[in-house]
C-alpha cells in the first residue's frame, strides 16, 4: 500500500521501523493546504514564515491535526532548514494512505503518477 504513494516509505528495521512522509513546503502562504506533487513529494503551502522554526512547528501541528495524531507522533527527520522535509509519523501506513486517498477523492491532489 505504501508503494502506491511516492511520498511515503518505511524507514529502519523492525522493531524500530517507522513511516516517513516526504513534503515539499512553500512557506508564507495565505493558508495551509495541500496543492499537489513536487518531484514525488506532497506539495504543501504553509501559512507560516520560515523564521526560528516557526514553519516547522506550524507544519508539525498541521500534520498532527490532519492525520489525527498527537504532536509527539510527528517528528522531523530531515530538512529543518530546507523546503524539502521528511517527517516520521507514529501512525499505521494504512491510516496515512487512507488520508492521501481522501485528498485524491476531494480533488486536492491527482493520483500518482500525475
């Protein structure tokens, strides 16, 4: 199921394996929203400035809210100062895939490949 989404992958070895999502971020947007794909990553416009970690904090809150996770279940793995970020999610892969399918059904993103 994870293989159907280029932005998702499992990282590490059991029992410490975790789900990682790749995001491409465009900060300083009017509102936070998913807008499509960028080079295999989920493209997100973020209503926060990239100053002193504010954008990372806002993105963590948004991901936790969207995926109905505790904020402690969303951990930045790579890209603290970059637009391309990788977040580890404390969530079953099926749950995140279902969320992505919902984005497709609502028309926010096109199915992969675009």
